[in-house]
């Protein structure tokens, strides 16, 4: 038997808290949590003052947990994630990329909603990508963690979800005997 939505959320919350500033949201169902991840990278020659480049990457995560995912719920939640995430994006010379991720944890889902989720492709470039770009990633965990889907841009999110919810036994043995 698969896990419940609450168990899946708790498992994901533990994993995401390692990297994201994750905050639970109350009284805004189906939105249950928001998270932010910020990364700053630089390249320099010999000393830090001789900086050649710097790049900022950001991800804004929105976790939704409806009992049933239909097309209207998907569109409404996606619009909410975009409305909350896109204003936080600040294009600049050092901005490389920003991602708005809408993650759905549900018991059941309509085929139409899953089709919309997989075909979702929203991208923007800022000043011909000289000031970075933005993508929307969508992913869903359906029916107790048995089905994990994503759009093309969110395939790494789906890989992460699979590794967290279904760890391979080989990896576990390696971790046990390595120490």
C-alpha cells in the first residue's frame, strides 16, 4: 500500500529542508508549503578581486496538496504559483536563471490534468537572455507515491522525487557498508 499525502509531504519536507528555506502555509489550501533556494557562483583569477563572472540562480517552490487534481485545480494552482513566484524574480547583469516550481501531491488525478501538467511550458528571457531567464517546472506525485510525473523542464524535479520517495536498495546497502 502506498503512502498517504501527509506522509509524502513529511518525507519531502525533510529532504527539501536541507537545501531550501521551506515554510509551511496554513489556511491557504491546497497550498501547503513554499520554499526558496538561492545560489551565487563566481569565477575569478588568482584573487577574489579579479572576478571574471558571477551568476545567481534562484528557485521558488510551491507545494500543493489537493485530494483530487483536475484541470481547473491545476490551472488555478499554477496561476497562484506564478503570481507568487514571478514578482520575486529580479533580472540583472548577474542573474542567470530562476525557476518557479509547482509540485502537486494528490490521491487521484484526471488524465486531462496530467496531460496539461506534462505539456506545460512557460519560459521567459530577460533582455535576450543577457539578464537571465525564467522557467516554470511542474511535477506531481499521484496515488500514494506510485506515479511521479513532470513537464519537460521539471524532469530533474521528478528524478529528485523518485530518489526520495523510492530509494534504491543498492544505494542503501552502499551507504550502510561504506561507513
